């Protein structure tokens, strides 16, 4: 177990290094000069020079790269070109808004998806199953951004029940602002969780131990939950842990539509403005979270299924 | 394990009803899905013949007309016009072509990369396999959207950028599945026979193993097209994909969004077109999986 974890950690570090390197050189290979984008068109060449020097853009690429690595190890990811503040700080200021939306949406989709999926498997072809299938197909097929626009059209523009955009001013107001983004953000995850939990539940219900439990006369709810669901959850962990991570980091699309001041929107804006440091920190963060999510998923496997001995 | 489970359940008939009665779960033909798909390909093929107007021709005197059943709408423009007076029905019909071009382009790129890497990885095995699989792991821990954002900011937004970036981002799925298929096919007699007969490795991979993965690839491609249509529409919507004045459903939604308060049809119909097409591909993909993938490698 220890050896396994160390191996995984080593791999995670290697992955991050790899990603950072690629990102660094990709960004620097772009034709446009960030200094030219940041400065107004009437800036003098002298201004350009000062700015370029300030951000260390005048040195040769390999040196820039080494400097970047050295600083990154110390937790310094450079200054945002746009805000003239440390890029990490700019990003983390937007973090709470994204987490607020992401965590709510994750729990919403997990609860709804799991209960519909499990109930559909237990009562196959019942009305929940039928409803679940339509829901799953819809969630997979309807683009989140269009769902957002449609809900906005119905509830905000026509009925006027819910606010159009923004984060609200705390308390009940914030809750009202969250309803539509959370529904849109949950659409695809609900579909995925419903599908996976249904199919892995059906497999589990067919297995020897469930049949054995039934023979022993274990009451049906216990069979479903203790025997079948616990085994079905192994597949679910693989899907849901990385999903939770990605949702945590906010949604580029949903945040843009609903003007939610989270990380996703910041990254899109920074991409357009070629504010590399901010995008770099974001990519680093997301790679870090996802690689650790896989490690967490591996550990959870072992806790749920004792047969898995780490190889 | 699994099979013995079914044996027991049949003996004791305590399994869920449909297994106990011995009724085989029939594969339902997805008429709705096939109809939607047919509609989509009809639009793609006959776009020039069936669209009532030139999708790019603007006429400001006829700007933002509502669809024909609304007050102020006319039968001349069945689904109304946009802010530049372009006929929306014609633009939707022509938009289908963009969706198909983009998704086929993406699949051509990442399908090729994925199939080749998967074949090599599965067939050669050993260290090569390990390196390719590690690369796949790394690639999968970077979300596709990030790769796309990166490339868009470096190359600039266009349909080409979308194709290239999704193409670069999407291959790990194909590589993994082809590798898995390849591993099991490698053990089969016809492959061993080919080896004994002196076929080169490349020939075995190309003409003995690859043809046997085509069923799986067909299912995977059908499902993937659905995902790519949603993704490329999302990118166009964000301004990171196709640029005006192209006919693209995502772009149409982005343009219509500014007029959401008084022109509901501009944000509704392009989305309906996307949803119908994607539902068509998804339903057909599910069905193909049932009939072409009995081993259920794609579950």
C-alpha cells in the first residue's frame, strides 16, 4: 500500500511537471506579444520595453522557463498581466464563488442521480426507470449553455421569478441567484450518475452474493442497499471523484452565462486577454486536483472493496 | 463468476422478473433516434436545395421577424429572421453542415492518433505499452477544455482551431479501447497463424487486428459525435470557436442571446436543432452498442 501510494505520488508530480512544461512553451510560442495587448495602441516603444522587462519577457526562453520553475516551486507563479497582482492571488479570490456553486451542484446531482439510478435498477421498467431514461438522455443531449439560456428566458425574462445573473447579496437573495446555475451545472452529471448507477446496480443485483442474500431471506431493502449498492459503488467512485473535482473548479460556460464571478469566467477572460500567468496557475491547480482525485479514488476503492490489493 | 450467478438465479427463480421468465431483453430499434439522424443528414446533403433563402443574405428591412405563427410573422420566413434579416430556417439547415464537418474533422484526427497508439501499445506490449499508457494517463488528467482554451489563445479562435484542439485532446479514449481489444485479439488463433505465416507486425496490426475493432470504433464514433457537437457549439457560444458570419448553431445562439428579451426564437430554434441532432446520435449510438458490442467493452 505504501509503495503503491508513493508510486502514484511520484507519477502525479511527474504529470504536473509535464503539463507545466507544455503549457509554458505553448503559451510562449504564440505570435502575439502580451505587452502589445496590455498597452494602449498609442504606447511608445519605450513603454513596451519597460513592461517587457518588468515581466521578464526580454530574456531567452530557456532562462524564462528555468526562472518560472524556480519561482513556481516557491509558490510564486508570477504576476497577472491584467491585474498586476500575484496570479495565484487573483485566482484564489474567485475561488469561493466557484466552490459555492460547484459543491451545491455536486450534491444536488449526486443525490438525485443516485436515487433515480438505484430505484430504476431495483424496479426495472417502472415509472421511475422510464423517467430516469428520459432525464439521462436529456442531460446528455441538451447543451448546458442552451439549457441556461432557455431557463433564463422562461423564469427570468418571461415569468420574472428569478434574477437573470450575478451572485446576489447574501442570504435568500444568493440562494435565488443560485437556482438556475445549479440546475444547469447539474444536468450532465445527473445524467451520467443515473446511467452508471443504474447499470452497475443491475449488474450487482444479478451477482451470487445478492442471490445468496435473497435465499437467506434478507429483507429486500437490505439486499438492495447493503449487498448490491455497496458493490455497485465501486464503478461510481471512478466517475464521481474526478467529476466532483472538475465541478469544484467551476464551470466556464455556466459562469459566463449567469455572470457568476467564479474561476471559470476569470479563465475565459484571461485567455482572451493572454494573461498567461493566471491561466497557468489555473491549469496547474486543475491538474493537481485531478491527479489527487485519482489517488483518492484508489484509496476509496480499497476501503470499499477489500479484495483490491494495490498492484 | 457472473455466469454461475445467472445459473443459480435461473434454478431458484428468485432473480428480478425479466430474467426469471427467461425473456431475452429485446433490443428496441430507436425509431425516434434514427428519424432525427435521418433529418440531420437530409439537411446536410440537401442544404442548398431545401433552404428557402441564402443563409448569408441579410435584409435589414426584415430584421428580427418572429416565426410565422406569432403576430407579425409571415409564411415567407417560417422560423423568423435574425437581427440582420437573415432567414433563420436557412441558417439552421446550413448549420448542420458545420456541425458535421467539425465533428468528422475532430474524429479523423483523434481517431487516427488513438487507433495507431492503441494498436502499437496493445500489440507490442512491454515497455512501449507502459510508456504509451502513462502518456494516456497524463493526457487524461488534463481536462479537454483546458487544452482547447490554450490552443485558442495561441492560434486564435476559428473552426480550424476547434477541430485541431478537440482532435489533440480526445485521443486517450480511443487509444485505451483499441489497446484493450488488441490485447484480447492478439491471443486469437488467426493472429498467431498470421505470425507463423510470416506476416510483418505492421501487416498483422493493419489487416488482421484493426478490422476486428471496427464495430467498437463505429459505436464509439457515433457516441463521440454527439459529444463533439455539444462541445463545439459550446465553444462557438463562448466566442472561442467558429466566427461570424458562419452558419453555426452555437454561434447563432451566442448572437441571439443579446436579443433574448424580445426575440425568443433566436435563442430557441438553434438549440432545438442541436438537441435533436445530439439525441439522434445518442439513441443510435446506444442501439449500435447493444447490437455490435456483445462483450460490452464500452460500458
